[in-house]
């Protein structure tokens, strides 16, 4: 209660160790400093999954990453596509709600459940002493060494425990779709409250719950454990597609996030800007291969 929460907050001391097959895949994909590039998706977003993976390859990050598949269909598809070493299913004990396989619109009930599951994944990884770089799959990575760039913020100042992409432009709201987080007690507490709020208030998206939990983290500029990534180099969809600030200022972003867009508009805007790398014929071939099994 000394951090200002309005309710008694239970922060787990530990979790049971996952099965060895999952641990082995995690270990095989770790970067130096025990940094793990992580994404999570269900089957309905598989085209964005492979577009994201292609962006990793183009920025020399395609060798080590891990996709947490939110349903069996997504896992089977990744195995058929040749990504078995980078795909895992999630232990049932990690879930708080059942996940379905379809594409979900923003703010729908199923969308909230899917995004909430992403926090549960990161929480488990923190308790395995892993620094997590979480990326939504509607993000394209554009420049090499972005992982190292972001990790440097956490290394040069020991008090920095997390670096978040911004939501909007007013430097008040974080975007929970792209961040790097250290496995510290403060961050474990932040995620514990985020999960509690998501479990007890069904009106919260994961992002809403995380921003509410951040109200109880010291955000004083001189002492805060949380830093914000600048919107020119790490633009959200509003900054990049609507305001066009990086283009207008001659800035080459490290990544672009196709949020602020709904449904097919995500893919359309990525295509318009040359950020859609997926070979659609290849995807159709994998779809057919999976469908025959």
C-alpha cells in the first residue's frame, strides 16, 4: 500500500517452472543480456505475424525471436511455415480467459482478452529473469540494431527499468504494444497490478490497465523507472500515418506501429507506405498445406 494502490496488491514471489521444451526454446532465442524479442498472436493475425517476421529478417533480427501462439492453429501454421524453433504454445496455467482464433476488432471483448494474455506472458518471462522486448505484430522493424538501441537506455541508467513507445503525442500515455522491460521487483509489481485491473474491470483494455497501474509508479523525471521512446524514431500510427511527423522532419524511424487503424486498414496503410513484405502466394500455400492435415 506504500506505493499508493487503492487495494491490497498481491505480487507473486515466484511461478512454477514451465516444461523443459518451452524453456529450451526460450533459451535458444535469448540475446546477450538475457534479452528476448517476444510477440504474441492468434491465427487471425497470421498475415501480420509473417510480415513482422520478415521485417525482423530485413533488420538482421530474424535469427532470435519467439512467437507465443495464442491458439493451436497459429502454432501449427508456424510449424508448417518452417518456424518451429521460434514458435511456442502457452501453458494453460498462464491464461485467465480462453482465446479464440479469429481476427478481433479493437475494443471488442475478445480483443481485450487477447491483449490481456500478452501481459500474462511478459509477467511469466520476468520471473525467469528475462529482459523482454515485446512487440505487437502490426509493427514493422525498419532499422538494424533497434534492439540494442533500446536496451542501451536500460543499461546506461540503472534506475531505468522499462522503455515504452508512446500513445498519442502528449507524453502522458504509454503504448503497451512496444516496450522493453527489466525483470525487477518494480516491474513485477506494475504487471501484477495491470493484470489485477484487467481481471476485475472488464472495461479495461490491456493498455488501459497498464496506464492505470503506472499511476502508482514514480514518474518524476529525475527518479522514474520508466522512460518514453521519442515519437519520431518510434512513431505510433497517429504520428506516422496521420501527422507524418517523421517524414516532415526528415527522420528515419526505427519502427512503425500500425495502431490507430482498424481491421484491413492496418494492412492497407502498410502497403501504401511500402511496409508490407509478405508474399501472399507463399501464405496461401502454407494455408493450403495446413488445411490438408
